[in-house]
C-alpha cells in the first residue's frame, strides 16, 4: 500500500510566513505607538515651554518694575536729604525754617515708606513668577528627555526604553500640573 504524503512543507512555510508577518505587524504597531506617544509628548513639551517662557517674562517685568520703584525711592530719598540738610543748615545758623519745607520732609518720609513697601512687593511677585518658570522648565526638560528616550527605543527596538521614556513623561506631567496649580 502506498503512503499518502501530506504537503506539510507548504503548510510549515505558510505558518512561518504568517508568524513573521504578524511579528512585523506587531512591531509596526509598537513603533506607531511610540511615534504617537512622542508626538503627544512634543505637544506637552511645547505647551510647558510656552508657560515657562511666559512666567520668565513676567518675572523679568516685575523685577524691572521693582528696579524702577527703587530708583524712584532713591530720587525721593535724595530730595529728602537735600531738604533735610537745608533745614539743618538753617537751624545751625539760627535762621527760620519754612513750614512748607518741614511738611515736604514729612511727605517724603511717607512716600519713601510706601515706595519701599511697593518695591518689596514687586520683588516678591518677581520671585513667585520665577519659581513658576523654574517648575515649568523642569517639566520641559523631563518631556524632552522622554522624547529622546523614545527615539532610542525605536532605534534599538527595545520596549524597556519606551517604558523609561513614559516614566520621564510622568515626571514632566507632574511638573506641568504643579506649575498650573501652584500660586
């Protein structure tokens, strides 16, 4: 009796082809996921960078206002000192001191107190803006590192790097949220 030969060789080749094709499709899906993740991280990095830039600019503007206020303080202080010197000189010469000059010296003292308080307030606001800038800048850094690690994941075809990139993106997101919700 003749043996019937089953064409297993063709079946084996087809299974190998299908497995290879499925493996290729899975790899392509994974690469697409990494690319999509990287694109989303790039958007988050851009938004975070814009916020960091905004708060940096605000910090600088507030510091400029504080410097202007301190300059105004110095000018009032000089005027007050000149007028006080005039008063002291007149008193030393036993000459009469004008009531107008005495009032003006009092006004200067009051203005100096107000200007000093305003300058300190502006400096504090500048520091607060700078602090928010630094928080957002940290977020940008973590997002950029995450994107870089995702690129390494694709180049090396290692999922571990992608997961590591995702971990860095969690930290970047944490800084983004911290910056958004701190006052």
